[in-house]
C-alpha cells in the first residue's frame, strides 16, 4: 500500500494518508489573534483545508486531540467554537489536555485523524 505525504515541510508533513486513513499533524493558528476562539477558528479552517486536500472532510473524523495552554480559562471558550464547527457532523472521539505549546502566543493546537 502506498503512503501519501501532503504539504511537506522541513520537519514534517501536514498530512499523511495510509490505508484509507488521513492523519493530520497538530495544527496551530499562527497569527490568527490573541484569544483562543480566534485561534480555534483558524485551526479548524486549516483542518478543513487539509482534510479536503486529502479527499476527506470533517464528517469523516475518527479522533481529535486538543491541547490548550490554559485549560482552566480556555476550555469552555474553545468548546463553543468546536460545537459550531462539528454541530451537524458525527462527533469523533476526543481528548483535551493542558500543555506547554511550542510558542507562548499559541493557545490551542488540534490534531485529527479521519477516514477517506
């Protein structure tokens, strides 16, 4: 079976497709704003684009892992955006934890796995 690598970067690929499964790397917002809701919207938009480039979509999500820099403050705010995004689609399994992210301005990182 082929392993397809999409959106190659110097350290990793953004998307790997193998055996009917789409694996996305952790997505962050970059310069999408200071608050967790703006960053979450930007991350979910990137996820939609990456899934589309692989031939999938959010209704095919299997799993989501979410890291927040301040879960006590940002969990509910992030969840409001997540609920809007996933509202009419089947819900994946999901885990959300607090973590030190790669840069201090980052508030959220999301990684997903989806079926083709």
